[in-house]
C-alpha cells in the first residue's frame, strides 16, 4: 500500500511539473505577440527560417558571421535576404522591393552615410543590432508595412565632420503599422526617432536619450501608440523652439495615444501637440522640462488625464479656443528631490507591463490547478477509504 501511495504522489508531481512548463511557455507567447501577429518566426538555434503557411520562398542572399569593411551593398527585388552576426566597418546596405529581410545581431560602425536604407520590404525585421559612430542615419525605413525594429542600440557621435548629414537615430517614412520596441537611441546631433506618414504604429519601451533635437517626432502618423518609453535629455541643441523640437512632438497625428512614459529634462517642451485631435495623454511622468510640461494646440477632444508633473519650466497649457471639448482631469503635481538621479533605472521602472491576455490566461489556469488539486485530494481520500474498508478497518 505504501508503494501505491508513493507512486500516486510521484505521478501527480510529474504531471504538475509538465503542465507548469507548458503554461510558462504559452503565457510567454501570449505576451510576446500581444501587439501584433508576425507572419514569420525566426529560429534561434540555426540559420533556418520558419515560414508560416502563407509564405514560401527560398533564401536568395546570406551574409552570416562575416567581417566586412568598406562596402556598399545594394539589393533589388530579392525573394529573401539574411544578414546576421556580421561585424561591419563603413558598410552601407540598400534593399528595395524585396520579400523577407532579416538584419539581426550585427555590429555596424564608422559609417559616413545612411547605414540601412530599406525600401518596400514585404517582411522586414531589424533586431539586436549595434550602431556605433555612425555619421548619418543608421536606420531609414521607407514604404514598408509592418516593419519590426526591435532591441537595437544606436550610439551616435557627438561631433560630425559632415555638416550636411541628418544624424537621426531612426527615420520611419510612409511605413504604416511599424513596431519600434526596446531600442536604445542616443543621437546628440539630431532627432532620436521620426515617424512621417506612418500611421497605426507602436513605439514601446524604447530609451531615447541625449538627442540634439526632438526625442520622438510624429508627422501625419495618426493612431500611433507611444507607450512606456524613457525619453530623457532631449532638444539639447534647440532651445525656446518647442514647436520644432520637444521630447514628444505631434503634428497632424490625430488619435495618438501617449501613455505611461517618463519624459524628463527636455530643453523645450515635454509634450508638444499641434493639429492632432483626439490625442490621449495618460499616466505619464513629466519632469524638469524647461519650457513647458504639456502644450495642446488646435487639437480638440483630446484627453489629458492622470499625469504626474514636477519642476517644469511653465504651466501646462491647453488652447481652449482652438482645442475645445478637451478632458483634463486627475493630473498631479509631485515633489522630487534635486539630488536624486531621476533617470537611473527609469527604463526598468516602466517595463512591468503584462498583457491582459496573458494575465487572464494565468488566472484561469491557476483556477484549473486548484480544481485538479482538489480532485487529487478527494481521490487519495477515497483510495485510503476503500483500502481500509477492504481490510475491515472501517465498519
């Protein structure tokens, strides 16, 4: 009987262990793909590409784990291009009208022109790259739907021998539904991130630091989400011109949602919004911006709710004549200490977001495990009861 009980316990704990592993993997997938449903998934173990049933093509061009120097690479109408794990010095890549394009895990350095020019790519992934000492824009995406720009590090120089270069951190142009997530951008001579005519995009959990001009600038890019970013020390080269350069600047980008960002130490405005009706500015922390915390102009029916302010240069202002029917409520002035480095660990403090789908999933499965445990306890009780009854220990 003791062996039987031990066997039951072993089987039960083995079952719990297996199911917990499956739950962990599945809940991670729910979180990873909460904002978009990617057409392709990359293998992390080899050079293989796992293609969904919607797409089937051969790998045309591969650059894997090479050291490249002083090259201008141009590709046109290729089915697929894989550029992974390379070390590149003064290398520029131009890709146009191509299918699947993956540029991942590379190091680009000392380039004097736009490093990546990506034009009309059907499936574009730019991920886990490092751009260092680039004297022009590292990433320029043009007329590409659903680009994925994730976890790149852009560290631009503080001086530039070419006065005509733009030195943007990233430029997304006419590329709707772009996903810009988890990047670090340091662009002391230009803008951190510019979206132009790229509606329905997501800008999430990026750190945009020390930009000479604007941090995040949207022009004609409606229905975009700016969520949980850290935007610190921006507009350092342009002062008293917030309409040209602010930590977050919107122009003709209605229905944009700016939520749960840390916006700090801009030489101009923290958030400057023009001609962008129905914009939502919610639960942001806006501190130490020299001109003004938030300005809303010509943007009716916008909502400014539950934001926290401290030590901004001017009172946040909404032009009620040109921006009627705005909702302003729940905003709070907070106190901070001058000797505290407000930007330290700020990215971690803003990254505890869990998707509702994953949360609901875990809650439901916790309930199911409680049910399974209850069934197990009842089963063990009945087992002992029947065993004792057969042994005539129970009348």
